[in-house]
C-alpha cells in the first residue's frame, strides 16, 4: 500500500475525509498525539486499525467527534456531570466514557457496554472531523506498544505502507494521550491521566477514583491500562533519588547509555543525554520523542529521572513507568 503524505490544506483534508468515509485509514494530528482514524460505525474499517497497529482486540478505542450533537446518537444518555465536563474541557484532551448505544460496533469498545468519546482541540483534527461528518475511532498512530507519535515522521516510521494517508500537522502540543475518565459509574474513575489533570477533575466533580490498572483476565475500560505501552527497544529504568550520582556510578557498566534528565550535570562520556525541559509541560511534550530518538541511537540501556505526580506530571510519570515496565532503581 502506498501511504499518501497530506498537508493541512482544505483540499488535502477533504481528500483525507473521503478516504475515511470510504473505509480507509488516515493518521492525523491532535493536541495529544497523532491518531489513526477509521469510520467508527464501520466494523470492517475499525478492524483494519487493529491489523495495521498489531493491537490486541480487547483494547478499546476512543471515538472522536467534532460537536456535542454528534455524541447523542452514540450513547444512552449524557449525565449532568458528564455534560459539565464537556462544557468545561471540550474541545480538549479529555476522553469521557459513557454507556453506549448499539449503533457503536462491539469491536470499537472491546465488547464493553461503554464507549469512550473525545472532541480534540487541535484545529486540523476538528476541521477533518467536520468534513467527515461521521464519528472517527482513533487510537495512537503507532505500532502497538511503541512510544506514541508526536510527529508525522513517527507515524510514517511505524505505519508507512500499512495505512492510506498521513496528515502532517507538525508537532503535537501536549505530547501525551488524553485523560480518560469513566462517567458511567456512580463515582467517576480516572482511568488514564493526561492533559486535563486529576486536580482539575476533582475541582469540578468532587471525589474521583484513580484506577490506572486492570485485573488479570479483565477487559480494560480504557486504552493504556492493561498492556505494556510506550516502550523503547532498549531496557528502560526509572531512577529515584540522586540521579546524577546514580548515572555516574552505573553508566560505566555499559557500552552506550541513554539518559533522560530534568537537570543539567556532568555525565560519563558514553551517555547520550536528552533533557526533558524546564517545565512539566515540556516533560510531557518531549518524553515520547526522546524515547524514539534513543531507539535510533543504538543504546544498551536507558535511565530516566523520576518525577513527582502532581499536575500533568501524573500523566508523564504514568507513561514513563509504563514504558519501563515499572522497573525502578534507586540511588539510595
């Protein structure tokens, strides 16, 4: 398959919309990461997402819409608290889970009785969704388990030749997947942290449970909570405590070491050092790109500095620990 590289022009977005309406696969930018879109109401089109990504079929997808009215045919009802979240945070990096209507194919929801919905804030994504006039199911546009794509080149590397087109909208501004909150239950549950923070949600809703993992044998109610995700090729370890001291003591044991740091310092010569940035928002924006850069650098091992779990750092830390398979070491 020849994968088209499209611009964000109206003509190219119209072409992308026609591909989607015809059952094709199109990757497009959002403010979080690039998504791999297909017609959410077509079982055949949705199943092709799983084939292209190598994604497990029990991992549900997020349905993207361009307006609140598009939500109504897809769900049983919109509870007042869910509508309040939509009014405050949509368009934006918040996915809301509600009880679904039968019109949504089971392959979208992994057989669950709920559907995950999001209205992205990215201007290109919204324009494309409006041109489609259909809901679009879209997980991250990467090979399953690999770091999520924040540039069109990342998508091309993973999925070139497997999908119909890629819309190049530049770098994604947030760089981490959306927050996912389950509003189908009595007490709302945060299933995946993201750009809308836990603190923001509790300010609006009051108590919110944090449920970032699922039990063995259980179908995950959200992407990103069951399988190892976001992983680079080299083993990745999260370092607690004195980061620079740990690197200087342990890097000489390896030939070539990847270092993901929040602080400047003197590191051994065999280290490839990438800085996350000066602010938590930069940590989020740069993490996946750094993991992909180290994949290209023939690294033996990667050490990443731990961080707190407040604000958007909760999401960045969640992705970092997932990418490391919860492998944590300490300098103490």
